[in-house]
């Protein structure tokens, strides 16, 4: 359903532009908003998510603030297996944050690593090899 959000936004913006009472007959239609064209295209679905994972693994930055959240957010345009793997990574990261400075912290961090490895395999199985 998230794949259709840009189209819905365009329809709403187009409708609002059509309702503008300042426009004159024969006047050119307002230019489309630039934010629609700025959104990256996730084709095939999951490419952006797997690419974000590959970058995080390559840079050893999974445990840095915002990195896993970015991967999970990119999962909004992914197909189900990749999106599910991103959600599992997000859950593992959330548990690791809660376990900070407790005895369970090392295991929770290891679970993040395991979830990233699982997600990498899902990306590879989906033809979106995250190693590239």
C-alpha cells in the first residue's frame, strides 16, 4: 500500500490546484511539486532497503543512532520478505537499546547482528544481494 502514497499525494495536490480560484481559464496549470520527483524509486521493491543494509554492514554502522531506523523506513516500499526482515532488524535493535548497560546487552547486540545477517540472506534470496 505504501507504493501508492506518492500517487495519492499527486492526486490530492492536483485536486487542490484545480480548486484554486485564482487560476484563470486558459492559464497554464501549476507545475507539479518538486518533492514528488525527489523521492527515490525503489525498483525492484526492496532495492533501497537492501542497499541501506549493505552500506550499514560495510561501514560497520548498524549500532549507530538512526541507521537501523533508516533501514526500517526504507522497508516501507519493499516487498513482504524484505520488509519483514527489516522489521525484525528494527525489533532486535529496539531490544538492544533497552538492554543498554545490563547483563543482557551483549546478547541483544548479537541479536542485531544475527537479524542483519538474516536480512542480508533475504535480500540475496530476493535477488537484491546486499553485498553489492
